[in-house]
C-alpha cells in the first residue's frame, strides 16, 4: 500500500439513513480512507449491494476490508460448528472480494481447554483448506486471523506470526487494544509498540509492514483480558506513542478504528499520526 489509511469499523455513526451508498460518501467528507464491512452477525449483503459498494468505493477511491462473523471457532469439537466456521470465513472473503476489498479478519478459535500446539495445528489445517478453496475460485484477498483480546481465545502475536509464515495468503490482523488487554496492561509503551513492528518485520519481512491491517480502540480489561471497547480518551491505551511508532516504522496499510465513537477516533488518530514527528527535523 502507498500509505497508512484510516478506516471506520462499519458505517460512520452519523450515516443517515444507514446504507452503504450514504456511508461511503460520508467517509470522503470526513477525510477518511475507507471502512471495514462488519459481517459480525452474518454475511448478509445482497448481490446488488455488493456491486454498488464496489462501484462506489472504486469511484471514491476508498479501501474496504471485512470482519467475519463472531460465531467462528476453528477448534469447535462438533463437526457442523467447525464446517459452519469455515463457510463463514469463505463467505466473508468472497463477498469482500466482490466488493473490491483488500483484506478480511476474524477471531479464529477458542482453546477449549486444549494446549496451544494442538489448537495451532487445527487452525493451520483449517486455514490451508480455506486458502486452497479461495485460490481455486480466484479470490485474491488477505486472510487475517486477528490478535484476540482474551486468554481463552487462540491468536496471540507469536501464533499469528507463525501461521503467517506457514500458510500462503495469511497475514496477521494486529489488534493493539487486544494485545494490551490480553496481557492485562502490557504492550503499551513506545518501545513495546516498536517491538511488535520489529518482530513482524524481522520474521515476515518488510512486506508485512507495508501491508499492515490493524485494529485500534480504547479498551477496558481485567485479568482475563478484554471487557469492552471505549473511546480512546476514556482508556489507558497510549495511542499517541502508538501513532508515533507507526510513523517511525513507516508502516503502510490500514488502521481500523473500533471505538464506539467510530469516526471521531478514526479522525483523531489520523490527526495525531499526521502531526507525529513533525518536530523531528526542526530540532
Ligand atoms: Zn475483531
């Protein structure tokens, strides 16, 4: 990607009536770069809307990503649940691709009391299946398991990096708020943010830093991890230093804002990012 883009998670709050044909021009008015299609309760967008979203987003030069349904568990013990999970990811990828989208993300699995290695193997087999189906269909899109917010969920930074090395078309979706929450408050300094980019750059290559997919929101958490999303100013996430790290590593791709005040925090981060480092040369 040519730059770092700022997206809303779903339609901006002020979209009225709540339709894609209103949401997309609204993003342009707000000075934002696109949106993540929220299929979190099901992939229900009809074919006519998919075509219209593609037409309008390319006309307006907007970037689209998609979030797959929440009801996904690639470590489901019951076969029907496992297969339904695969189908939900495939459907998200297909529809996002038809819409002209760049990348999809999803919460891949729960540990269900099993050890990390066992679950890793199952997730890997599932993702290999998904990727092979999509390749056959000619669906070219990034498949990104998300860095999850709770200790009970598969998908910490190391697992995501490892699976991205081993499965084609797979890269991480780094949710910095989840990373902070699942460690009950760590990963919240400039040095720690830099470590994330260093690790990904070293292990997956600079390419991964130029095609980044991040989620950011304010977050409330406890010992087990994520509790709920907050607006940035209500949370302890050090978004200013996070933006600075994005800038210093020259990361490109998308940041999707998932704060409740969606577009306001997206614009806020974009502003901080633009201003970050402007004094570097002057000093
Ligand atoms: Zn998510």
